[in-house]
C-alpha cells in the first residue's frame, strides 16, 4: 500500500490508483457499520478489509463469505484501536466471471 502513496498528491490529471481484483473471496461475513448502518465491510484474504460506502440492501445480499466477486478498489491504510490494516475502498463490484477449467 505504500507504493500507491508515492504517487500522491492525487488531483485532476493524477487520479487515485484503482485496482481490479478478480475472483476475490470474502473470508468472513459482511458487516454493516456506521451511525445509520449504511456502510458495509467484509474481510479478504491477507487481512485486508473491503469497505463499500452507502451500501444498499441489494449490495449487502451480493457479498457472501467464500463466494467470489470481482472488485474495483482503491487501497489505503486505516487503523482501528491503534492497529493498522489495509482498507480497500470498493468503487464497483459484481459477480465474478466463471473460470474455465481445462
């Protein structure tokens, strides 16, 4: 996550890096949070946490533990109770494309 931070400052003409993750499998159930519980968080392999701001009920129903999804994310560092972790802000997501088995 430190590498994208080296690309700062983000501004017009230098947008924040966005990455595509294919077949990301949440390793735990999604969790609603925030004052009005409008945000959704779910853990990914390696200790990263994906965050979907202003998630609808339909969005929440599409995120299930162990079920692959395709994500567009923007990474950043966050911390909770003094413990840092990688946070991936979800820009867009959908069901993962089926993988052909040969």
